């Protein structure tokens, strides 16, 4: 039987995928046509929305055309007549000069009426453009410029630098107030909308879209289109299935911990989701060890000899140690054999920050519950068995500091495992502290 399609998987977690900023591509497959973010808890959602705004193709096109369009920026010339005596600066209005001298009896030949013209840049259309450019430059500078993923290749670094320089040094825009001081009125926006120049009509449309996005007007079709088109989706099918499973687990946990917030998923991230309340802390990690250890160095041969382990195990340790010494002699570099090293696909940690006697350590709390998850995008029983073996190794080797968490000598609290598959048929759902869940189980939660 064929595996569940990636389009079906993504359709269930499209809302959560807005947080994914890892290895992938922009949503060319158009996985979702309707998205509802209204009930989603995302940390610093505004910053994430700004980042997605500048990934919108229309925004990129607008900035690419900006240098040419700014050459035809609109100005208004204000004419002001002034009466001067002596030095004349500006064009003399002779008709008014003669009339003014007649009024004073032609006794003052130094009197002139001068026409002073002043070019004004601070007009509604230009205010809209400057406000929009500042909104685009912020996420480009703070987020996009430092990201090295392929999906941000639509932004050439030169375009980002040019935009920054335009805002800082363009003589036309510099004549306007700073973007922070500009508060756009309905008149400003209407004037830009009615312009005959695309610098302003497109500026109006994109700023209106930005405003709708930042105010979470998800009922607007263009807002939905933007968010759909700028989703970053993993190019590897198994990675999408991992996210599908992780988001399903998070949604189930949110039924118990309603304040659990998602965080952006990106390289070198910390927790994927987080809750910190006066009496509880919940941390969820994806493809990260978090604060736990899943590493065991190979035991020393002398220690093994004292423990009376079988000779074959001692000899294996001696062989590894001889190899380490030879690597140092041959290559002048160190080498270390690892007895075990692993990392679960996802990790859920629950800390209790207070008990019946009162608050515990405010910063740390006591680890009470651990959930280790392994994900296999498969319907094969052989792959299921391999995943089960990996999961049990995580369970038996997981440590907090120097203390194992699972087994007879484990700390107080519940330590369990979850094996997620795409639908392997099994005789039971739970065994030996491990629960098996399938795509259908997760869909029922989503």
C-alpha cells in the first residue's frame, strides 16, 4: 500500500508550517488554499509575519523596480510671493512690482516683488512609499540577510544593501520625516491609490496588504494567498512527515497546556515549542537533544577488567585504545570511540516548578515527565523494528546530567517513548513503555 501523500500530510499542518524556516523550498505545490491562523499560538508571530511578507514575489518585484521608479518621484512646487528691498533672490514679478511701487508713490526703486518657488517632497504618495520601504527593510535586515537557506535566494544581497542605502541616503526620501514619525491617514492611502504611477499604486496595494497581514485579517484573499505562497516546505518527504507528527503531538499537548507556544523552526534553534508558567515549564525539541544527553563514551579496558566482564569485550576495548594511539602516531590527531550516540526526532520535557511545600527553583524546576519520539515515514514492519530498536536505545541511554532517566534506577517521573509510522499494522499499541501511533491517529487529533 502506498504511503500517505505529502500533499495530504501538509494539508493538516499548513498553519504550523508558517513556523518552518529550515531546509526547503517555497510552496510551489500550493498545498493549501485556505489557512486559518486565528487560533494558533506562535511566539513573536508579528516578526514571523513580517518575514513572510518580504518573501512574497510582488514585494521582491517592487524593490527590483524601485531605482528606476524613484527617478520619476512626484513633487509639488509651492509658489510664494515676497516683497523685498535691496538684494533680489528669485524671479522678479514685474507686474506686481510696478503695482506695489505705485501704491507707495514710486519713491522706492529698491522695492521688488519676488516669486519664490519651493519643491515639496512631503506629499501623501511619497509618505506611503517611505512607510512601505521601511516595513520591507526591517525583516530583510534583521532576518533574511543572515539566513543561508536556498529558499531566500529570491533576495540578492545587493538588493538588500541597495534598499538600506536608499532609505538612508536618497535625497527625495530623506526630505520626508522618518518612517517612525509617519502615520498614514486614509487620505494618504487614497491619494496613492488614485495615482497614475505604479510606484504609488503598487506601493498602496502592498502597504494595504502589509497592514492587513499585521492585523491578522486572514479573511482577506490576498493575505491568504501571500501566506500560502510563502510557506517554506521541506523538499524531503520524510522531513515533512516528521513535522506532521511533531505538530500532531503538540496539538494534543495544547489540549492540556493551552498556553504552549510554537517557535520558528530554523537551524541552531532552541525549543520548537515552549510554555513557562508559575508552576510548570514545558519544552519541546525537534531534531535537538535539548538539555538531555544521549552520549556514552566507550568504557576503559582497565575498568572492564576490574568488573570481570567477558574477555571478548575487554579485548574489543583494548583494540579501540590501540587504534586511538596509532591514529595519534600516524596522523597527529586524536580519536575517540563512542559506545553510544543518538538523538530522537522529538523530545518533550515537563518541569514542575512548585509542589505542596511551595515553589521550587524558579529558573529550573524539577523534571517530571519525558517523552522521546522516533518517526519513520514507512508502512514496513522491518523499518518499524529498526525504529523500535533506536527508540529503546534513546530510552535506556537518556541522561539528565549524570543520572539515567529510564529503568530501575531512574528518577521519579514518567519517561515514555512514541514511535510514529505512516500505518504499520501491529497487534498492540503499547508495550514496554513505548506507544505506537500512526498517521490516522494523528489526523484524528488534527
